[in-house]
C-alpha cells in the first residue's frame, strides 16, 4: 500500500513539473515588472535588479504590445506607491519585495517557483 502511494506521488510530482509552462504568463510577467520597480525603489532601499532585468528581457520578446503599456502602468503604480508610502505601507512593500519578489530576482529560479511566488492582487 505504502509502496503504491509513493509511486503515485512520484508520478504526480513528475507530471506537475512537466506541465509547467516554459515561459511566464502575462500576469506573472506583470508581477515581475512590479517587483522590479519595488527592488529599484530608493524609497524602499534600492536593491540589485540585474537578475530580474535579465529575466524580463528574456521573457519580453514575443509579448502582445498592449502588455508593455500595462507593464509601464504597473511599474509607475509600484514606484508611486513606494514613494508615497507611510510607515505601514512601506513595511508591507518591503515585505513583498523581500518575500514573493525574491523568486523573480534569483537567477536560478524555475518557472514553477515563480508561479508559486506570484503576489496577490496581480492581474
């Protein structure tokens, strides 16, 4: 019984890994753009954006041009939020940057990890 369960669990895990898309969805791409803006924000303590910049460049190639307009809006909104944040909001943005945004900033990140790290409220 236990041996059968282990085999089924292993096959299920393999299926999930194989089913992961090769590229980020548009929603994940927009989340990465938001994270890039938070990482780059001097108001939150500017960080290194080189890994997320490289990922966005690699992922941006075959996207719908309208997505880039939306990405610019998301970036501007995140920058504005960081610049205008009070102490509580600033703490929340720093926590977001230190938490879910780390998946976008790590150069060895897999797409599956990025999917799991997508911040709430991202469209």
